[in-house]
C-alpha cells in the first residue's frame, strides 16, 4: 500500500514545480531588455524546475519513503532559492532600482507561493499530513488572498474596453477581499472558533466562491486562447490562475474529508 507521505509529496512537487517554472517565465517576460542579468537568472530557474520535473518521473507512489524525503529536501532548496530571487526582484522594484512590467503585488504574490511550497515540503518531511483545525483556517487565509490577487491582476491586465469583464474581475476582487477579512476574523477567534460546524460552514462558503471564480477564469482562458477578447494576459497565465483555483478546491475537499473523519 502506498505511503501517504510519499503520495502527497509527489503530488505537491508535481503541481508546484510547474507553478515555480511558470513564475520564472512570467518574470522574465516582464523585464525590460537591459535587465539581462535578471532575465538570465529567471531562465536558470526555469531550467532548474524542468530538471526537477524530469527527476520526478523516476518516482512513483510505491517509491521508498527515505528517497522521497531526500527529494523533498532537494526541491525545498530550489523553492527557497527562487523565493530569495523573487524577494530580491521585489526589493529592487520597490526601491525603484529597476522598472519592469511586473506589478510589485504580483512579485510578492509569487514569492508567497514559493514560501508555501517550501513549507509544505518541510511539513511532509516532518510527517505532518492530516490537517489540524488551525491549519484549515490559515491555509484558507493564504489561498483566499491568492484568489483575491488573481482577480486584481485579471482586472488590470484586461484591456479597459473590455468593460463587462473588467467589472466582473473587480467584483471578484471585492468578494475575495471580504472572504480574506472573514477568515482573518475566524483566525483571531482561535482556538474557540475551531469547531467542526463553524469550520464546515467556512469551507462550504469558500468552496462556492472559489468555484465561481474558477469558472470565470476558465471562460477568460478560453476567450484569450481563441483571441476573442483584448488583454495583456498571456494564455499560459490564464491557465496558470485557473489551475490554482482548481487546486484550492481540491484542498478544501481534503479538509472537508478530514473534518468528517474526526
């Protein structure tokens, strides 16, 4: 029978390594031509995570736990390195040492995801698999903020003439900002708020909102790929944000199963 730590580790690396690789690509596309050193660093990270993806194919759910833990540690180092690179880009941007087409919030956003990935690998190597009540709340705070950011990026990257879609993106941004605040309120009430009924309602409400945003992203992705709307959104970025919404729904489902089993 497959070890659940092995299975979850490989799943996390499969999902997040591709995300990290795409982050490096998006950063490279946002730099100007004179920022050749930063572009080259981004390309090195693309290659790094491509090698990780290639090495991942040599593992399966039946792989030895210790070998997978060693792989987790290797990938952790890569995630920590790209986090450091992203924070360097953010520092240079906020100090006006460079001017790029990458929003500071976007750079911060992708660095938060690198930190999340690294932390997940660390937790798995410590044997932490089953989510605790406080993890449910904090993980939702993290992903709700990610979804709110996505809505803002979409709204800013759509052509202003796409008025209906821009307005929809703004509405999603507002809705998810409210959900973030609501989750933070629940977090501040811990541990008293960590009851099964409250957490169950919390997850159900978030799932409905994320599914709605996921469907909006899916429609936007299809329109962008078909060149039916005007925007500065790369088709891969549209698919990237869609996949992250799908991931959030999967995590909500895992939390709901965990709550039911307790």
